[in-house]
């Protein structure tokens, strides 16, 4: 099963790049509000849990964020993006038959 998601391109642009041990996300918002507050809440969620290396978040000028997510926290991260209304939808889809 593969987790897929959608977002509103008029609100945010999302790029995802998979590495060996983690996935890097780049989020660029068209407006600061209300997403600046949502990003603070997202960061707080991962800072307050017991694992300090699950998600690293870097804020850049012009409403851009870089997030490095450990592979084993990918699903939790995507669900948190949905919870904070950064994503429009999330669903499991079957892998294509090989």
C-alpha cells in the first residue's frame, strides 16, 4: 500500500524527495496566514514527542519550509499535515501490480 495525498496548489506547493533514510519536503505557501500558525503547531507536535530525530524543520524567507522526515515517521507526518489543513486529502492506494 502507498500513501497518497493532495493539496490546493493555490495555497501551497509541495515537493517530496525520498532518500535512503529520510524524505525531504519543501513547502511553499502563497500566503502566510493561517499556515504560519499551522506550521508552528506541526513543529510543536514533533518537538514534544520523545524522538528528537523524527522531523527536522527549517523555515526560510518567503513562506518556504524544508522538512526532513525519517522514513519511519512518514505516515505520522502526512497525517499531521492533514490535521493542520495543509493537505486537502490523504488516502491509501494499492501498489501497481508488477
